[in-house]
C-alpha cells in the first residue's frame, strides 16, 4: 500500500490551524450535555472521552486526518492478511487468533482459522489434563517480553478465575534472583515448566530454562524433563535437544508478534490457570472489539477516537507522555503490558520506507494502580509543569466481598478525573491552586471478567495500530531491541575472561575491566 506522508495533506494543515479550546471548564459550561454525548459503547466497555481538550471542530479535524492517512483501508488490509509488516515481509494477524471456529480466513492458500483452532484444541486438552492431575500444584512460565508480560499480566488480572490448586509463576529476568526466588518455594515433583520462545534460542529464556532443568534433574533425574517441561515454540529440533517431548510443543506463527501473542499458545500457562472455557471467553472479548473496530463508523469507533486524541496531544499540543491508571489491583501489571505494546510498536523514528518521521510518534506510557499512585505521582499530574493525559479504568463490581472498600476506590477514581479536569482556583494560596485542564479517558465495565480483559487489550492494540498508520511507521517490527542484545553477547565472554577486552569506547572498556577484576577475585 502506498505510503502517504499525512503531514503534507490539507487535512493535517487544517488540524494545525483549528482553534484550540480554552479550557475543559469552558467546554462543559458551553455544552451541558457533553458528559453524556461524548461517550462510546464498545462491547462491554463504557468509554467516556468528554474530559478531553477537544471540541467538535477539533474532533472533525482529527477524523479528517485519519481518513487522509487511510486508516480504514489499512485496517482492512491488516484484517484480510496483507503483508503490512513490510520490513519483515509478514502478515499481521493477531486478530485471527480470536476468530470464531466457523470463520474462514485464507492467507497464502491456508485457512489460518482452522490452524488456530487446531492449536487451541491441543492446548485445551493439555490444560485439562494438567488441571486434573492432583500432583501438579505449580506452573512456572519461562519467557521474556511478550512471552512473559501478556500471560503474567492476564493471570494476575484473572486470579478470581484461577484453579484453586494451581499456582502460576512467571520468570523472565535473566537476573538469577528471579528464578532463585521462584524455585525456592516449589517442589520439583509438583512443578510444571512452560518454556516460551518462538525460536527456542532467546538467551534470557534459555538461560532460565537450563537453570530450572538443572534444579529439576538434581531432584528427579534427567528422565523427568519430558514429564515436567513443555514448550511453546516452532523449533522442534532445539526443543527435542533440550529434552522436551515434541508432542508437548505448542506452536504459533510468524504473523503473531510477541507483544500481540497472549491469545496464542503463549497463553498456555494462563489457560492452565483459568481453564479452556474461560480462555475462550477471553478470545471472545478480543473478537468483540475487533468487530467494533472493523464495523463502527469513525465518529463512533472507540479505538480510532482514542488514537486520534493521542495524535492531538503528541503532535499538536506537544504532550508526549501518557499514564494508564487502573483502579483495580488485579490490573497492576496492565500499565507495564501497555508499555511494551505501545512503546515497542510505535517507538520509531523512521517511516515504513526508511525515511525520517515527519511528526512525533509514540508517547512514553507508564502508570500504577489507584489509589497507590495518588500518594506517589499524582502531585505531578495535578500541579506539575508537564500535562500528562491519562486513561482511568474502573469497574462497578469487585471480586472481593468488601463493598465499602470498593465504594471508596470508585469515589477516588471519579474524584481524580474531576479534579484533573477542572482543578480549583486559589489565588491567595498559589500552592493550593489546581489549574485543571488535565485530560482523561474513563473506561468502565461491570466487572473484570476474561471477556472484558480481552476487550481492554484489543482496544489498546487497535489504538496503537491507528496511530502507527497516521505516523506512517511499521508498528509490527522491533529492530530497536537488537543492538543491545548483540553487544551483550559480545561482552559476556569478555566479562568471564574467555576473550580479551577490546573494540569498545573507553567508558565501556573501563566498566568491563572493573567488573572482570572483581569477578575473578571472588
């Protein structure tokens, strides 16, 4: 598909020229119905975007930019399996992972839906066997990046649906403290390891997996590996060499990027925890938002509207940070999950054709659950010199029985959004003055269920996609993670003394020598 520089279009010029609203208070005073009018329903999500610093003219200009960038055409190209990941020559079909069984999507002569459901069926049968096996009390997922963040976040979010006997653990950091702490409380005979690595060569994952293997075999012998290890991978040769029975290898496809893979076989540990039925509810939630994204007109399309608000802040107002603030302790890892989704996807400085970007791209994404964040960084959100748009997520019903706690939590959620938007004037005591004008999106649902979690993830996936289209970048590669890994592989033998130190700058050389001296001296 032809690459258009949207910043050269009349629509972009009109966006830059549109009059900026004076304040959120002015917008609400001028339109008493704004708080009910600027709400979009997306599957089970109620998304209130009225507290954004936009009026109808700004929204119209933003949607004109989306149309000029070809958002609808690019969306359709992704959904039908075109090779929109141009730098790697791949389709982008994470949406196919959640298509219903009776759907058909033929790409390169293959019905990918049939393949997806064959893997899901295999995963489901295995998960049921593990859940029925009274000997297994602990499942340890070993991966990194998308092979860790997705299932780790989702397992915590859906703890209310977890099997009562099975505890799920996640090891990702190559720091030995991570796996040491995890294994310390486990019994080898009661532990199942899920090693997640597409190529089965990821150095951090394989280092942790070998440590886990040594721990297991020291207690149970080499023959136990086939019984206590399974793999999520496509490299049968390396899986077998490790000692894993390839009958217990669950594959996926090169059109699934790691940060988009929690609903693939990468979610095996999650499926074991919550069960195949709940996992399918998760997939149904993803699919419901996929359908909304595919069919809703842009004016009522939640991912498009929220994406374009982000473009407004990054490229017009210069607000290049975004906070995600879930008022649900179960979603404690959700901001970290979105960091990878957004910043690995859209943290780019060149367009799809290799030319420099002509606009600002992905924001810095961060956040913590409320109300903890209120006693940490909300000071900056309310009174700092940087304006940070925020997404706030809440639920009508908790999974715990303490309704008073939940009422207090929701009161804080609503109060913080109101305070950020409208502030409080205090000219006599400047330190007590709250300027307001701090925008927020309010995302609400009845309860955090597997389906609702899938809806939330899919919503943000499509927001990232739309912004990538507008900025002309490839949201589906991640070359920026490669250089540091290459250099680490070179430095490792220099640290251990296997090779001489050389070819680095003076700072790196001195740092290697400092570490090496102390390592060798014990």
